[in-house]
């Protein structure tokens, strides 16, 4: 728009017609002028993918390589070890095992694994042991007690539910992780997380509607319902443990929640916490097995009648149960330390399709239409969460960039 004055002292406005430009030319011109794009009504799929890629690369460059390597290894441990642990629990019952206390005891019997992994840190002088204050020891004892209770609840659930059904119900841990993460450590729950929680909860409800199609022979309707309820309670306790672990990291160990202080040199606190919590859980479970369970002598009786190899097969199942559980929990603790409780909940739920498919293949679990629908809905919830998080990160990056450019750009006319 131009303004010209004439002899009468008045201003006359003349419109200037701008020739049409292609989207690429217009975008380039706007970018060269340093102006802002206020609306993008026609964003192509390619442009959207480019935005997500650029945001991802910006996030990658904001952290050292060691951070991403540890996060990748921690997430990979969750997605492989937890499904293996779930399948071994079902194998234990299918082969003649009956004790819930023994199965839960095997999960924490591998507590020396994180302790042994600490030795290279200490011997190489890269880290020194964290001083065990009274408050920190109380936190470890509390987390150990909660972990022992969580393992026992899951052991009861797997006694009555097929592995595929138990894993689908356990997907509810994402909702509890997000809820406790918000209440305890003030993690933000965005629209994507809320949508995923609602969708996954709907998937769990669908499984509940199909409760009569996949009961094992000898499992009554009441036992199946009990297993379902205990699985949900165990998932809730799992989310609480994630949130409390992040609180301990943030308050007492100088990390957690994606803190900028986190690096490979401080990752030893993850191993320290896991070793201490597992040791406490082992002590509580051992006491429970001796006082309320069948006692340690029941292991020899179960091993003698264990199908598929007797004592040798029984020992292998117990040993691998200890290893896979410790690796999975160590990965989850690492994700909580490096990122957040919510991401740990997401990855913990992502293992659902892996466990479900593996259970159908190896144990021939029945896969009804309701369970397939629940699986699809659950995967959809994960996908929507990840896409939503990428979009949120992209929007936040744009706002930060625009704010910086406003402060850096001089005002027109100055």
C-alpha cells in the first residue's frame, strides 16, 4: 500500500497488485526477509515430515551422544527384557509351577546384577559411591517394599490370565504413570498424553468385556476377574514406582526428568538405586516366602515335577526370570533418570504388542476379535502420543525461535 500527497494536503491510498508466487518461492522470500509465517493452511505431508525431522535433529544436538546412547540402550532393555520376563512367568505356570511367592522371589533374586555393573565405574575412578544418608536409605526401603508388592501382584495375575491378556491389561500403566508423574513430580500432561490415556483405557475395557473367551481350563470366572483386577493394581503400583523413582533422582541424586546435568558419568546413580532397591525387595520377598509362602523347600519339590526337563529346566526358568526382570527394570530406571516417568510409561506400554504376539505364537493364546481390536486401539494410542509429542516439540521450538528473533530484530523505523 502506497500513500501519496497532492495539492489539497490529503493522502490517497493506492493498492499495489502482487504477482502470484509458488509456495516454495513465497516461503523462500518470507524467510529471506526474516518475516514470520502466522498461518499454514496448506502444509503438505512432506513439509510436515521435514518439520518433525528438523525438530528431532535439534533435540538430538541439544544433548551429548552419550545421553542418547544410554537412553537408547535403556529403552531397548525395556522393550526386550520385559516381554521376555512376562513370557517366562507364563512358562513357569504352564510347566507345573504354582507358587506366586517363588515367582516373585525370582524377579528380585538378580539384585547382584546392577551391583556387579557398578564395579567398572568404581574401579576406573569414574565415580564414587553416593553417601547413603538416612533419608535416602528410607527411600530405597520404601521402593523395595513397593517393588516386592508389585511383583507379587503380577505373579497372581499371570497365574489366572493368559500372557497376551495380562500384557494388554498392563498397558494401563501408561495412564497411571502420567497421573502419578503429574501429581508427584509435576510432569506436564499434554493433549497427546491425555488422548493416549483415554484410548488405551478404552482398549483395556474392551479386554474386560471379552473375559470369557480366553480362560484357561481350570480357571474359574472369579479367578479370572481377580487376575484382571490384580493386573490393574500392579500397573498402578508400577506407575507409582516410576514417579517416586524420578522424585528420588531429582531430590537426592542430582538428576531425573531429563536434567541437563545427566551424562554417562552420573549414570552410576541408576545402578546404585537399582541395586539398593532390588536388594530391599529381595529381603522383603524372602521374608514373605518364608513366613507366608510355601517356603524355600517348595522349590525342590516344584523342580522335581517341572515339565520339559525337570530340575535343569526349572533352574533355567528361574535364572532367566531373574536376569530379564533386572535388565528390564534397570532399563526403566534409566529412562526415568534420563527422561521422565511419562516416557517410561509409554515404553512400558509399547511392549504390549510384542508380548501379545509372542504369547500367541509360543503359547497358542486365544486371540479373539475383541483382543485384536484392543491391540489395534492400544497401538493407535501409542502412535497418537508419539505424533502429538513431536508436534508439541515442533511448536515449542518454533515459539522459542520466534521469541529469540523478536528480541534480536530491531523495530522498524528505529
